[in-house]
């Protein structure tokens, strides 16, 4: 079993599960891409053996990604 992103699509008013990813990093990247869409809310990133990434860690990863894309100040 691999990694999945759980998210809510506000347009569908339904929680969905992403495709399976081999690594946590791939799941975080997928979560980032999903979060860039209007009406998408990430609710969890889940891995093998019921492992989950705390939402604080997901937000920290997102914040780092934003800084990385912004480039040097």
C-alpha cells in the first residue's frame, strides 16, 4: 500500500481519495497541486500502515514550497 491524499471537493460536496503514490513526497506534491484548485480542501495525507502526515507538517511543506517558488528576495 502506498500514499494517498484525502480531500474535499466543494463543488461535489464530497470527500475524495487520490491515486496511490509510492512516496510521501509524491503525495505532498499531489496535495500541493490539488490545493491550487478552487474549492479543494486537503484533509489528510495517509500512508502505509495507517501512517498519516500531521496537517501542521503539510502546511509547513506548503509554506516551504511557496518560498521556494518565490525565489530569493
